[in-house]
C-alpha cells in the first residue's frame, strides 16, 4: 500500500491547473512549503502571491481577484484560514458567491505534535454553515488531486480540507463529482458514512467485522456539502442504522450533515463518531488517534456496540 | 562596566536544554527558539521582572506573553530554571499528556501567563492584561514577545493602536527581529519596514537594540519600565538559530529539530563558545 499526504496532491493539481488556465492564481500566507502551494510558485512565480502571515487579508485579496475574473486558490493551515479569515470569507467571498477556492491543510488532530492550537476541529462546521460554500474532504491523495482539478469547474466558493500526515492511497476513480458519495463497500447490517482519513480506517474496521459476521456498508462522503442525499437515504433504507465518522468535532460537521438529511427524509438511528466537543493536544499522530479512538479496532467495537445497543 | 557573564552562562545552558528538548521531541521550532533566548534570560534573570515560582498565579506578578508561541521550548527551559517545575519535565515536550504542549498552554503549565501559538493572539491578550491593571489598581508590567513575521498579522496593529490609545505604559513589546519567517526573509515575503517609524507613528516609545547584547537588553528594559506616558516597543535585532553555526540565519531550521548528529555538534559548539 502506498502512503501519501493529501496536501501533496493539492500542490500537484495546482500545477496542472496552472498549465491549463492562465487565469489561475495562487495565494499563501507564509506556509507554502507546508500547504504545498510552493509547487505552483516554482512553475508560475508570476502568478503566485505570498501574502505574509495575514490570512484575513489574503482571503479578501482573493475575493478582489475573483471579481476581476481570475481564479484564485488560497491556502494556509485549516485552523487559520477558516478561523482568522472567517468573517472575510463570509462577507467578501460567500456573500458575493465568488469563485475562490480555499484549501485548509493540517486539519484535524493528525497534525500531531504542534498541539491543540494548530489542530482544526471545527473547520468543516464553519465552512458548511456559510451559504454558497461547498465543502470537500477528500479521502486520499488520488481523490484530493481529482477534487482540486474539478474545483476549477465548480461555481462559487469551495473549501478543500487536506491533511499533514501520510495516509493510504486507495481511491480508484477518474473524476471527482461534487455532490456524489461513493459506496466503497456494500453491506446490509449498518451504514458507515465517513470522510477524509477516516474512510480507509472504516474500511479496515469493516474487514474486522466481516469475520464476526457483521456486514458493513461504507460510504465515502467526500462531498460534505452538497451532500449526496440519495445515496445516504438509499443505504439507510437498506441497513436501517447509520454511523458517521470524521476527524472533526461531532458538532456541525459530517455527522450533522448526514443527520439533517435523515431527519427529514428517512428518520434513522444515527451514531456520530468524532471529536467529542474537546480540543486536541500534542502527541504523535498515532498516539492521538489511539487516544481519540481513531483505530480500526476501536471503530469496529463502536460499530458492534451500536448494533447491539 | 557591569559583567553579564552570569547571564551569558545561563543563556548557554538554556540553549543546550532547548536543543535537547527539540531533539527528543523529534519536532518543533529550533530557529525562533534560539533567537529569543537572550530576551527571556534578561527578563527572568536580569532583575527585570517580579515573579514567584512558588506562587505562579500571584496577582501582582509581572506577566510575560510569548506571542510568538512556537518559540516555547525557550520559555519552558527558562521556567524550569526559574523553579516553576522540575527540569525533568522538559524532556516530555510535545509528547502525549505532557503539560509542555507544542505551543504554550496556560491551563496546563504553571508560569505560562497566556495560551498562544496562533500568531497575533498573544499581543491582544497582553493589551487586555495591561488595561486590566488599571481597573485592578495593580502595578505589574506586561512583557509581550513577538516575531517580526508575526507583525504582518493585522490584529497586531489593532492591538498597538489600542495600547497607545489607552496609554498603556505598563506594556512593553519586544520584537525578536531576526529577519526571517517560514517561507523566506521577512523583507521578501511581506515587508514590514520601516518598523521603528511604524511603532512611533502608533504612539510607542521605540528602541532599536542588539538582541543578544545583555547590556543593551537590561538598560533598555529598565528604561522602558520607567516610562509612564506610553507603551514601549523594543526592536531587538537577533539572529534566528543564534548560537549554533549551522542553524544561524538559516530559514530551513524554522520548524526542524536537530538530528542526533546535529545535536552533538551544536552542544559542542555551545560549550566551546564558537
Ligand atoms: C495565525 C498564524 N498563521 C500562521 C502560523 C504558522 N507559523 C508559525 S511560525 C510562523 C512564522 C513566524 O515568523 P516570525 O514571527 O518572524 O517568528 P520567528 O522567525 O522568530 O520564528 C508561521 C507562519 C501561525 N502559527 N499562526
């Protein structure tokens, strides 16, 4: 199995977008080596703008560029671009429904040692709550690459969430479709809807449970907004029980998005797995995933308990 | 002339602790921790600050806000040396469950006056503490240590404006002016100069000094403490990675710890006073 960080795909895709379209411009806030936007800078130095450590100004500048017809991509750590710049994203980007693509890297607790101040745990909620914003949380390197390419064709603002840590590369498809979830594994007993790095973990947990005769349907909901209502409702009708899992607070993120769909269209028992209204902390990614229950064993146990409960 | 050999010796030991901590943690910020050491040594051991390690939340203590929170290994080593906790705690830096978080956490570690790490957030809290002294009728000073790159954040200038508007003479801002940030030189990424003039225009009494020269640091800090009319800014010219030849002025060592080999070399250099 190959392991790569999703943030690397962001840099690669930016370069390919830059080759195709000279209206693509890239902005960063002194983290271009970490977010990987530096790859674009190397190829297109005249279309790259380092705005310094000033995320709020960076997003406003991106909005201004979009008003002239350019296609800006702006990146920083997820916690800073969605947090420090939130109000600018709301007023200047979303309110005008401008085509600006924001990339938040170093999301979730997999940031590791930098600790709670640097671990974005509410970025999906923040971005999802804004009208016009689309939210994409790709499951691996391949899907990130495809999502970034596709973002050029999406109208209005887009938020793409990437990760610092390497994770398995396993998604096989040729195109990312906004608003479409993929059933990666078919099952009858329970539906697990996941996004980001959690998807491969859930697939591993499903394999463990298969041995115990539990058949898990795994849905990759990388398009968190808009969310694929059809696929989720159809799966819920089949299994009757739904679990969501995300490397994010359980308040307002994927779990909420899925619950909102089911509440309206097919009321079903839902268990939300994620970060339970606490901040992250320092530690290796592995230690933190153990502490927060993001291991295939703990996930399998939670699925089993939910089915028995 | 006064002899600052004692402080220089402490600084050398602190730099060694910082490098060992970072090496054991296998991650963290070497360059900006090394550049800020002399500023912190002057504050904590140069007779500038009142604090009591036995009573970390003593209400009358002078406050330190490390607004460039990523340099916390230096602060952690200083607080251990000052007696806030056992030195052994230093080797748990960045490990699961350690109070020595990757960025300072005031709820977890005694001696840390404010949680920081997201740049720009320290100075605003420092302004709040300085303003609070007026309400509480306290005489404490607030020392806020900032990066030069950090000054690109707009919020820092909102804070300076407020500090000056409210004539917070108990606020002393010290800029660790090492000329580098992450992606390159501050002047190339987003120029902040002319900095002295900017601070002066914002109403700060401003000094520009050598940030590794104890006489300069101590004299200026004493003068700043006597200022009763306006906030003070001290632009301390420093070298990122100071004290270790192969890290000095090298942007590559911003967020990288020393390897085992590099650690050995660095410790030797510090001992021999290269
Ligand atoms: C709001 C915010 N944006 C980005 C970062 C990431 N970051 C950490 S350190 C740093 C560079 C800081 O440069 P400077 O203030 O000059 O500190 P020094 O060079 O002394 O380490 C950046 C961009 C951050 N911590 N906070």
